[in-house]
C-alpha cells in the first residue's frame, strides 16, 4: 500500500467527518439533516476501517490516536443518538400508541370485563345465601378473621411495605402474563383466570358486606384497584386476541392472524406493565396505611380511575398506528 497516496485520498473524508461531528456535538444530532446523518454514519464506517488499517500497518501513534478519537466521538453521536430515538419512540408509544391500541381492541377488553363481572355477581349471590359456597371460595384464615374478630386482613402489610409491594407486583404481573399465555389454549386459559378471579372477588365482597366491613374494604381496594383491575382486563384482552387468532382467524390465514393479533397483544402487555408496577406500589404503601382516611383513599381511587380513562380515551387521530374500530 502506498501510504502517502492513501493518506491523500482518505484525509478529506476524515476532515468531513470531523466537521460533522463538531456540528453534532454543538447542536445535537437533531441539528443535522437526514442526508448529513446518513453521511455521518457512512463516514463513521470509513474511519473505523481506516483505524483498523492504520493499526495493522503500524502507521504511527499520532495517526492512530487521531483516528481513534474520531471513532470514539462518532460512536457516541451515532449510537447515543439511536438510544435517544429509542426512548422517544417508547415515550411516543405511551403518549399515543397505547391509547390507540386499547381503543382498537376495546371489544376484547369489554368481553374480559363482562366475564369477570359475571363471575363476581354469581359468586356474590351464592356466597350471600350458601355458607358452604363461601367456605369453598374464601380461605379459612380470612373467614375466621372477618367473622370472629371483625377485622380485615390487610393490616399485615403495615410494617413490611417494601416486601409486600414487591410481592404484590410480582403476583399481579404473573397473573397478567398467565392470562396472555392462556390465549394459546384458544383463550380458554384466559377465560378461566378471569372467571376464577371474579369468583373470589364476588365472594369476598359478600363476606365483608355481611360483616359490615364493606366501607373500609372498598376504601382499601379503590386506590390500587383503579389501575390494577383495568390492567388485568387489558391483559385478558391480550389473551383473547391470541385465542381468537387461533380459533377464529376469519379472513386471515391462521399464521397471519396470529402475527396481527400477537402484535396487538404484545403492545397491550407492554402498556400494562407500568400500570401494574404503579398499582403494586400504591397497594403496598398507600392502600393499607391506617393514617390515611378512608375518604381520601376513595377520592384518590376515583381520581386515578378518571385520569386513566381520560388517558386511554385520547383521540385516535394522534396515534401513529392509525388503528381504530
């Protein structure tokens, strides 16, 4: 290799790369045009290759250091810029994409809600009239505490809030992902989990009402339930999407239906994870706190639910997905 000729040929590209880097470092990568960003990426590859060549040919420490410095600066601008764009896409999803997906799949969420409420209503009716049914559904330690001592069981969280909050988050996330996985069984696993949770909620509701503890019980449930329950119904919708693609693909081939509905289900799950994390924090630290009046807990729950509904009802025109029903 003729070193002098190579240097004469490559040096203008290094200088061009350096000029683009100076501008990017001064004004940010967004200060460059799309053409200049593409050129920056091309020159980064050229300089990286030249650095490897200079090291292999042992063309001197000064040249190697110069090219190495350009390469490090280029890596920082190009890949940090990409990470910044990734975070902007994540923010854009939660700002516009998630509400659009929820609206696009609202029918599945409504069906999941209906299954849960139907099971809860049946369990409440039977639990109110049949003691054996109540004993079958509600754990014996909770029955004993409520009926014999007239107390709720949430007080055990007080004093171990961080541990309880972590356990609650883990449990809620495992239930949500189990509902998603239940969709692989044609949605039957999802429906079973929704039905089972509805039965337990209905029976518990009847138990606390029979013992005049409904006001403090629902005060406990309201703050975290405002986020947790909608998230669970959305997870149910995700599982039902998979089940529908398997059993009733419609005008799509089954594989195409799975790909389409699977994408929507994944987006739903991506969106509900933060809801369940926040709900777990609230359930661990706020809901069981005896120093917070029950009226404040009700108001906080109502406020969270209202805010969530407004968020999920964001106009579809703002959504990058362009989906709608």
